[in-house]
């Protein structure tokens, strides 16, 4: 692709539907909308990007028609998010949406060029009040589509919803059967959350949050003696990535031995090491819940996630005991991940004030986005391969001091620590990840 910034042509599309009007944001939309607003002007950090290969035999109009079909079928792809006179956001559907698909030409089918285009488009912010939360481009060679590039706002779709969307898109491109039109969409979810049943769920979740907020330490990390650099200083926030075959193997061993999930093992290890580092009895961890267990949300192409928190004491507890405690505590937390985020913000402010604090700090978070591990008996990697550490920077300002997340690549778990280096120096962060590795590997090693 000679010039990523200039499309060769633009394919205009128009979509009409019977559902129009306005509705409150769903709780999940509001959670992510709040985070996106806080992150401005770096809110593109949350955007999703995907590159999908187009099988041979398709032409440009046919691929554009598939996109129009999906935008018509899934309301989240054509929802705007304006704000009212008080600054409160809401969702809006219009009777007709006109948008376009940009076509970029390359001499030969080029996945690398498509990936580069995806990253460039993902780095552009959405104006969610005025434009659709979706950008679609086709990378073609001699007007033959080779790759689709999708960029979507996280306010409108989460990781699970994006997986459902891309699976359906791949099926359409392959000529396979796809799910029927959904009966439950974001407008329906907003209506559900106004019912007595969901209000009771929210109240129960808020009760759980209150217990944690009253028990959690007011702060997690001691304030450094030197003044902090500006939050937008490009050197302040950075991410350390650790690829450890040994930790991957050990995590599976400990999980199997204790009959818990590997997520539980890693969450417990993080709690133990954070308590060591901070000298706290327990450190609250913010968690992301998919909330896909309910029938209405299981197949929703949209956003269903929720925020919750877990607090597990570790002092005078063995690692195995902490793991078992974490299994129960995280299950309770995930069951309480659906609540009105506006009411939660009010609760947090009230409890903080009662405790004489400006704000009870929730400085650390954990998320596990690994895909299922190989199912065959032989490991897909060598557990004796050396551990690799690599720093990535710069990163935009973050609300948390430590966001710890786990992905995987070619069968090996990849651990990421996105940190505020003013609070957790590079040296301390490397020590923290190595301590997690040592803790789990030691627990997996036979006596």
C-alpha cells in the first residue's frame, strides 16, 4: 500500500430500521463511557481493531453489502452516544444511517499493510455523539477484496461481543449459516435494567461493594517523597511484559492440583505479592466481569461487561489457602458485577467521606483475556525456555497504579503490568513480576 492515508475509493452505504429513538445507557455502556471520558484526549487507547481475511470470490459491492447487513442487524454498530443538557449520556438510534466503507489498494494481497492500516485507524478518536462507533475499510488488490479492517469503540462493544461479531462476519464471508436476528439488543437491555428484578440485582451488588469499600485500606501504595511528574508525561506510564513458559506450566499444575481455575491461581499470586510489596493485609483488586452468563447477554453483539472488586487477606495464610479463599471471593465478586455505575460512584464517595478520606483508592486491577489452552496431552511449548521481560512505552495516563492482565501467545501465558512508574518504579515492577513467577513455580514444584 503506497499511501495508507488515502483510500482509492469510498463505497457509500445506507441502512434503515424500524427501531429509532433514545434510551438510557446500559450499565455496561456507562461503565466504559465513564472510562473513555476520563481518558480523553487519549481515549483511542480503548478502541478495538481487527483484520479479517476475505476469501477469494468476493467483489467489493458484495463485501460492502455484508457490512450493511451486520450494521442493520446489530444496533450497537449504529448507535450514537450524545449527552443531554446536564451532561448525562444516552444512546440514540436514527431511522436511517448513511456511512461509507473506504477501499485501499495494494499491488498484492498484503496482511501486513492491512494491520498497519488497522493500527492507524485505531489510533483515531471517535466522536461518539456525532458519528457511528464503527470504521470499516477494505484492503484490495486490483479491486479484489483481500482484507477487512474493523475499528470499533469500546463503549459500544466489548471483547466478547467483538468475538461474536467477527465470528459472524467470517461465517458470512464463507457462505455459512449465521445466527438469527437477535431479540435482545442494547435498547432492550436498558429497559431490563429499569425493572424491579435488575434494580434488586444492582442493590445487592452495591451492598457487596460497600462491604469491600469499608474493609479495604484507604491507600495501597505509599506516596513517594518526590513530587509526581504530570500525568501526561510520556515517561510516567509504561508496561512491562513477561513471557514465562515456566510460569505457564506451573500455573496449570497448581490449578489442577487444587481443582481451581488458572485465573484463580494468578489472581491469588498477585494478591500475595502485592501484600508483600505494600505491607498490607489485603489489597483490593478491580476485576472485569464479562456478565455473559445471563441469557439476554450471552449472545449480545454489544457490551455487557461490568466492574467488580475482590479483597482477599493474605497475612498468615499459605499460598494454597489464599488460592482457595480467592476462588470463593472472586465467585462472589463476579456475581455482583452488575450494578448502576452512577449509584456506585455515589456510594464510593459517601463511604470515603464517612471514613474521612477524599477517595478510597482502588489502585490495582486484574484481567485475564487468555484464549483456551491446547487440549492435546503434549504442551505446545518448552517449559524450560527462558523467561523474557520487555518494557513498552509510552502509555496514556491511567486511573490505576497497576493494571495486571494476562494474555497468551502460541500456548504460553504473557503477563503484562501497566504501571504508574512514579509509584512502582521499573525495578520494583520487575521484582513484582518475578515474585509472582517464583511463587507459582515454587508451589508447583514437588517437595
